[in-house]
C-alpha cells in the first residue's frame, strides 16, 4: 500500500483515510503542508526537482513540503518535511491555508514560513539543485525558469497576503 493520507471535505474536515495515489487519481481532497524558507538577510530558497520524480520532474519551486500524515497538523507536517528534505529542525510559522485546485489534483495547501540560519543538507531524491536567491533574483528566475504551477499560484496568494500585490 502507498502513502496514506486523510481525505477531507471542502471545509477541511476529515472524512476517511485513503491512499494518496488514489486520492490524486480520484480528485479527492487531502492536505499538503509547504514552507517558504528564508535566510535572515531575506534570501529565499529556490530549488529544482529531480528529473526522476513522478510529480513535476525538473521543475523549480520555492516551497518545501509534502502530504500531511494521518493525525498530523499542518505545522507538524511542515516541520517534518523540512527535516526530511533539508535536514533542519525548526518550527515553521503557519501563514494561511487555501483550497488549491492543483495541477494534478485538488488539495488543501497550508503555507508556512521559516527563517533558516543553519546549513541545509538536501535530500537528493527530492532536490536536485538549490540556491538562496535575493527577492529580485527570485523574481527574475520566476520569469526564466519553469516553476511548479501550484507554487506559482501559492506565490501570488502569498504576495497578496503580504500586501505586495493586489488581488
């Protein structure tokens, strides 16, 4: 059996436990926790996914994250994903959640922020390349590189939340 997740409704209430692959294939809502990683000087972590992964191979992303496990909070899932993918232990701060229509299936996306001061050790099965970019370098890269579509939507919402751009 594959990875198990909680199927949730349009109010983010748990309905039952399902296999994540089946949830994606069937379009059932489930939960994903992501984190914006920043350095104290404001640089943002941007990474490229390996060509060998099943979801969004070779695409760039500015979020680190994954599925929320059964019984896990968004915050705990975000912290777990940071430990698994970057080798860091921190408590990301919840920013907001929204119903993401998703490029491959719909899901609830919980977005968090974390200031990372320690060196990261990336999981090469999740991250093929990474760099800490200034906000301007990030915006320039966003125009040149192929980013994960769901991350682009999350960026728009994040910038609206921060009051940088309007609806």
